[in-house]
C-alpha cells in the first residue's frame, strides 16, 4: 500500500496482516446456517493471536483478550454469515485496484475482521475485549446474537459491527414486526359475491396500511413502513406475509390487536418482533468512536438506519453504552460486485483501536445516552390534556403581566396552542437534558412572545414553575425578551428577522451530520417585513432543508397597528410557496389541526411553513384583536378579572 493508515506497525497486527486476514475470511463461503468453516477459522486465528477462543453451542465464534484487569469489558460483535451467491467475476476474495472483492466484504466480514484486529492492536486498553462472530441473520428467531444475550454476562460497553463507512457512526435501527395471515374459505363459484380467500388476504394488507396511516414510509426513521413480502393463494386458501419496520416507541402489540379485529375471517400470527433502538450522540461509545475518527482529521458523521441489526437483539436485555460501526459502503451489501476499499477497511481498524483506548476510562455500569425523547414517547397526549396545559400557561402569562414591569400579553397569548402542540407532540427535547446534542431545536424569533415561552417551559419542567416569579426582577434571567441563559431557550431575540437565519444554520448542520433532528422557528407576521426573513427563505429552499419548519403567528397585528395597514402581506402562503417552501394554512388555536400539519411528511427537499391564524390576546375577549394588548401592566383587579375570564373560557371553550 502506498498510503499508511496505521500510525505504527505493531506486531502481529500490521496493515498486511489485517488485509490478509480479511482476504482469507472472504475466501471461506459462509451463507446463513452454514458458518461452521468460518467459525472454526476465526477460533483458530484468534487463538494464534493470544485470545482465549471457542465456539459456543449456537456456533458463534467467541474470543476474549485481556489487556488488563482494571478496565471495563467491551464487547465487539459482528456476524459471520452472508447471503447466498458468489461475487462475480471470480476468483472470489481477490484484491484489485486497492479493493477486496468477495461475498461479505461489506456485510459483514469487513467490520468483523476490523474488530479482531483492533481488539488485539489496542495495547493501551486497560480491560477485557470480547470479540464475537455471530451466526445467522439479525432476528429474534436466530441463534446468534440471541444466544450471546442469554448466556454471556452484560459487558460494560458494546459495539456492533455493521458497515457504516469508516467516518460514520450509526445511532439506531428501526424495529421489525413480521406477520403472517392465513385464511381458508369454502369452495364456491367465482361469481358468488361472498369474499374469497385471496380477497380476504388483500383486505388484510389494505387494513394494515390503513392502520399505519398515510404517512407510513421507509424513508423516515420516526415513521413505520410496511412491505408485502409474500402472497400465495387462490379462491379457497391464501397465505400472505407482511413486514413492518417500526420506529422507537411503536406499539406493535396494539397494531396486531387492531389488525385482528379488522380481519376476523382468518388467522393472524406474529412471526418475529423486535423493537427499534436508538442512542444519543453523548453515549460514551459514540463519543469514543467519534474520537477515533477525529484522530484522522475528519469530522465524524452520524446516521440512523431503517433496517434492523444485532443492536436490536442485544439491547432488548442489555442496557449499556452502545453504537454500531464498521468500514464499508452499505449500498454494496449483497451487491453482485460486493467489495471494500482497503484504505477504508484499515481506517476502520484504526478508529476501533482508538475507540478502545478511550473506553479505558469508562466507569463500570455506565448508562447509555438515549436521545432526547419526545415528551409523548409513552402515550399519545390527548386534546383534553393539551387544553388543560394551555389554560395553565395562559393564567401564568397573566400573572407575569401583573408584575410591576408588565409584559407582552397579546402576542404571548396567541402562541399558546402552537407551543403546547410542539412540546407535547412534536419535538424531542428532554427537560432534564435541554442541551443534549441530539435534541430537536425550537427558536422563538418573535421575541415579544418571551413570557409565553417561559410559562411553557415552566409547565413542561425545564425549571420549577416557582422560578417564573422572578420575572421582571433585577438580576433575573427572566427578561422581557428570550434569554439564552435559561434552559430550553436557544437564542436571545428581539431584533426581528434573526431567528429564521439561525434556524437555517441549525438545520444545515443537522443535514450535514445526516441527523434526523427537527428544527422549528416561530416568527411574528409583522416580522415578515424584514428582508432577512426572505433571504433566509431563499437559502432554506435552495439548501433542501426539509427538516426545518417555520411557524408564522398570523394574528394580523403588530405594535404600530394592523399588518396589512403597514405593509400588505397577503397572499402570504403563496409568497412562501414562491420561495420554494411547502405552506399550510391552519387554525393556530386548534391542536388537532396543528398536529396534522406538523406531522405531515415534508415534501423532499422542501422546508415547511405553517401560517397559523391566531387571535392576539386569545382567551381575554375584551382585549382580543386589539393593538393595545401588545404590552400591558395589569393591576390586582385586572389580574383577578383576567384569571376569572380565562377559567370561564376553559369551562366553555370557543372555536
């Protein structure tokens, strides 16, 4: 090789040894359920390298190398099996033009070979490394990873070997639900109007798609996606099989129960079910792998995969720091010319070696860093709960406006349903970790809604509600405009037009990282008069930022009067569309309508804007739609009257 990857050539793992090892592995055929030869080779090879190596009862090849007794136990697990078939043209496992060709070069002998080399090469590691070559496919029905999970003690950290690309770490995989529908009908003439077996199976597939909803897709990690994998039948008998890729938190049992209720004429059975799993960027294993990438002067990337891996199997029982990593281009999985770039493979060995060095500092019983969850991860939040939260937030806004400093009442009241919908149903922001690297981002560009944001953050537990009493006091972080010193506040704002450009920066960074973070920005309609808004709108559509959503609080008032009297904005939605955005016009006080708009799958490459029709001062009829509600100081009598009015409104809500 002309380019050296290893910083030093440590015997017995040199670059030549690493390449020769993978080439020998590729030369041994090992389709699923026929891995005995490759397992025997790996046990022999690891034994020669000083591992304590063996095969378990499932056929897995297991090697343990003890670098020291004081450090953690780290498991590196990849699978040995490949799909059937040869890589053409032969000879298989040939090296040519800096590449190694062969079945399994990418999926997944390349990552497994890199793990063996790194485990032996990590001389600075202070603990035990267990390398596992697992048999069979990555399902709950396979013996490979399942047997490891059931028979070996939980390690302190886990790395799963799958092709991610040498500079990319995989943070999660979708789950999988495999179903079989079998139905038998009495023989009858084809013209008889009674449903036939094949028709009933077709109805079952249609019912499954209906239950998953119109937004089901394989393109998104956060949405389920379905495949009709087989359909064999006639008028009297039919068997159909379906596979659903499921996102985190998906209720597989609930889906099966609902589908059974829709299909009473046949028998629906679960063939296989495994949950999705995802970790956060602050997970110790993710950080260790990223450090290994950075050591080569390259910025690490992260991705989520919509398939399933051994990660899903092991994390069903083990709760440890974990990530998936391995050299190789996953688009070459199972390809007729499957191959791996030799330099990429060696970089993978080096990254894993560096990650093990960093993991020496891992404390025992460390917890995995999960991504910032949606606040509705456990159960969907109903409209009644959102209405109760909105009512409490409006009362809190009134109390803050009764402070001697006063507050921006009108524009805060108009935002409330938008805020509770975002925090209850849309955004993944954990109040206990508001700065988590994987969090979604909400920017309040409309600074005059600050007390509405503060009241919402208090409602959702970003800080104790009692702290809101500090508003308006000297030295307090609760200022009249958003203050980024407070947890959950991403940016100070007040100079209008700055929020959208900053949100574009967040969204562009997420896109470059291949992260699924969602970026939301709330703007006032008076803010639409700023040139920076439209410059940003052009940039966002040109950059293809389809994880960016903007909300325009369209209450039609600004501090100097009606927006249409100052500078005419209509047709506002069409103007956004002309700048390359997908635009939805919605009732900004209807949480159901807002939820539908927020959760509609974005048009590929297009950012989304919601023109939310709202009422300035919403909840207090005597100040609604009035410019004078922009900033108020409420006396004690006015405060009591406002609270009383809000409670009456809550008992008899208006539409």
